[in-house]
C-alpha cells in the first residue's frame, strides 16, 4: 500500500485517492465495524498513510455511514476528506432529508472535511432546480461556502440530466448569492482544495 501511494504521489497532478469503503445499501442495514469499512483496522492503516504523502481522501459513502466518517475526520485531522455526491441524499422525503442533514451536520463539525455537490440524481425523478435546491442550499448552510464545490459527475449523471441542465440548475439555485460566494462554489474552492 505504501509503495503504491508513494508512486501515485510522485505524479504532479495527483492530489487525492478516491474510495468507496464497505457500506450498507439502506440506512436500516448500517452496522459499524464491517471489514473494509471506515472502522476496519486494516482499512484505517492504509488511510493513515495519506497524510505522509500529502494526499487527500475523496470519500463516496451514503449519509448513513457519516458517523464513521466523522470519527475518521476526528482521528486524522491532518488529512483532508472530500465527501463526494453530498452524502448521496437519494431519499427526498422530509424524514429522509432530515436524517441526511443531521448526519451532514455531525460531519461538518470537523474542519478537515469538504463536500462536492454532485451525483444528485434521483432515480425516476426529473432533474430540476426545485428538486435539487433543498440539498444544495443545506450543504452550503451546513458546511459554509468555503468548504463546498460543485462537480459534474459526468458521464454517470448523463443518466438523469445533461451537463447544461445540471450546471444550469446550480447556477439558478445560487443566483441570489453574492458573486464572491458563487465563485468559491464554482471555481475557487476546487482550485484551493486540490492545489490546482
């Protein structure tokens, strides 16, 4: 593992390692401590090497595992964790969004965690700014604009919308925010976080 990370860190444009730790398919099935999860000692030993090589960690996991992610962030404060797809809030019911937001608030208490707003498609639902607005606005409110960045997740998101529809909705949702904040979300944060 150390040798692979050392080799990757030598590439001038490599900034982060992306991984999907073992996760349950539904909130009610989530259990802590599974092999390959963020609680797994072997998995954490590999994670611990990232700071040594100056690498970030791009985390893809559903919100019902963000309690483990929050502990990871707490135990490894020198490693920047970038949560992909806003924690995958696919259940847009009031209860689903409340549970997602609570998990996001716990994770946001750790300053070394950033969020990518991407991958927000909901199977069987038309992509609209109205559908995405509560998620986008909550992520910004919970993490602060300086820790959030928009991403496209293309080509996977082409299953639910065109690139223009996705970014058009992000532009619409943030239309009333100050221009300096919009620049952070669409550009400056990504440049700073990924050292571009």
